[in-house]
C-alpha cells in the first residue's frame, strides 16, 4: 500500500513522518509549502478542511488530525510496534497524543496564530504574552505523564513521536528544554533513532530545495 504524506517541516506532521519511517511504510512525501501559503490553496483545503498538516492520503481517502493518523498507522502496520498490543496501554499512549494535540499544541499556537481566537489586537497580544507560561505549564504536565524514558516507560510508541514533535517547539517559544530533564533526555533518545534521523533529513532537504 502506498500512502501520501502532506507535510511541512517542524509542524505536527513531523510525528506522522516519524511514524511512517518507524513502520517502514512506502509513502510519497508531498511538501505543502507554508512559505507560499499553499496550505490555504483549494487543492489542500479539499484534503484538510482547516488548511493544516498533516494529511495522509490512503487508498480509501484522506485522513487528517495527528492522533487519528497515528492510530491508523498503528492499525495497518501491526507488526511495527507503533502502539502496544494491550488495549489499555495503547489507550494510554493515545491519550497523551490527544492531549498534545488538544492542549500543548493549542498553547503553542496562541503565540503565532492568536487571530484564530480573537479579532481584538490587545487580546491577541495578551495571548502571545501568556504563551510561554502556558507552554512551560504544559511541559511540566507532560513530563509528569511520562512513565519512564518513553511515554510508556520502556516501550516506545507513536506518542513518543508526537511528544518529540511538540516538545521540540519549546526553544522557539523562548523556553529551554533543559529545564525539563526528562523531556531533554527523551529528545536525545529520539534523535538517536534512525527513523527520526531520516525524517529530519528529508525535512531539511525540502526546505533547502
């Protein structure tokens, strides 16, 4: 089965990018170039109604929303170890992924896309000013969710790809990941994984092209 990943570097799509590499999936990476506002094109809006990434083209249609795509990949590549076989453990991993998408990602977005939530310039500025504190609080919370070196302790899962992606925005938000030692150690471990290295190299090459 051939899949198509619609992505832009250093966005939530990175989590799906890593999961595809971890699964050894055959996929076509298609850059949705935010630099030219391609995410708002009619073509991409037909894939993702919010004009965002990731979107994943499959033989049955296009999927969007990071936790949904990660769960789908775990289901179609059952031997890849993207999620535990135990339903409760799998749900624990997906709970963290959903929290990252609904809470920490949104806190980050308040610093860059405050106009999504308010028209008043003063309200937008207040959101931007509050963003670093909210991200710091999120970092503390998610560090507390970790059961060990990985989200699920000694068992890697797609929740780790998602955490690596979202925690990777802390520096750009004016925070030092070293202030959260378990997140910093997690990032270092993720950077050792060949799948992560391949995904990051592809992203870097796409930006340089």
